[in-house]
């Protein structure tokens, strides 16, 4: 995981840099008061709140307290994410389950977000997963999903892996495009606002072990060695296209969708940063 996040940390920095989160929380503070309930779906190791805490924008609301609930099917993830929370984020509830199995509490959340979190939700279960998110969200709240496009390294690489004889019975990852389509089928079009951002994950070619572990984590398969990936006709061709000999770097092209939904998104009190 450490090797994976050496590259994937940019995924979360990008989300922080894309808009003024201080202004978003300022507007949420105006609507919901100084104590805001937030649900982090498939929270993983808490990379997104950690990235937000590294940005000074949240200091805009001095009295803000975010009651931060964690949802994940892995106890290790909840334990790790819990340790990353700091003021203004305060640990609230913990739910050890998948989003598909989640039953929303009586008191809904002002914010529900899932950042690089829903890849393993099968496409056939996306409608149910979105229903669970919407059921947890306050009628005037903000939903936010960050998810890779089908054109990103994450999805392209896994599709090639699935086409090989190496993948066993692995499920294809859900795409950002499928999530957008699912939400648009459930909500008024004006209540789903999204844009995509392109960037690269880079790593020195000499850091072979880190590259191997990163690529294994991209596939959720730590049994396949980098040499085996490179030896495979399709996987090898793709990976060699990610090698920039001139700079001595791996370059993994990414495209991520930022998807805002719900009544709060419809009013759009924030703007994308240039």
C-alpha cells in the first residue's frame, strides 16, 4: 500500500486542488450550522480527509466541526482512516459493510462522499449502491464522488488484465461514466454536476519494486510479477507505452471524474479552480 500511495497520492491532491473546499464547507456551514454530519463511503485508509487537512482552506470556518462517519468492508481500513482524522474532523459512526449493504440512519448526512472508492462495485450493483448513497444524503445536502474514467490508466490496465489468462474470475471495475449515467437516471439533470481532470502518475524507472507493487495494487492482485506483466503481449505492450526513456520515468496517464450531486450541488456555491 505504501508503494501504491507513492503514486496514488496525486489522486487525492488533485481532488483538493480542483476547487475551493474552504468555500464549500463555508456554504455548508451556512446551511447546516457549525456541526456537519459527513459519511465517507468506502473510506479506505483516509487519504482524502488527510489531503484536505493539509490544505489551509478549511480554516475559513473557525468554529466548524465535521462529525465524520466511516464506512468500509475492511476493518483495517476503518482503523487506519480513523487515525488520520483531526480537527475539524471528529470521528462519529463506523460502519463495517459494503455500500450495497448499508442501511442509512434516521438522521441523514449533510455530506456523503466516495473518493476513488467504488471500483469494486460491480456494474450490475451500481444502481443499488447509488440508491444507498442517496438514501443517506440529506435532501438539501451535497454528494461527491471521484472516480476514474474508462480512459484512465486504472481502467485501461485492468481491462487488459481481464482479457488475459492471468485474472481468474476478477470483476471489471466500474467506470466514472457508468456512475454518472446511473445518477442522471435517478436525479434531475441539474442535480448532477461533473467535470474530468487529466494528469499523470510518475515514477523513476529504477524504482522497479515500487512500480511492481503499485501495478499489483491497481489490479488487486499481488501474485503477478512485473516481469510477467511485461512478458504478456497486451499488458506488456501497454506498460511499455507508459515508459518514457528520455526522462527515465514511468508515466501512467489518468483521467478522473469529479461528480457532485444533490440539492446543494444544484445551487453550485463553488467554482472549479483553473
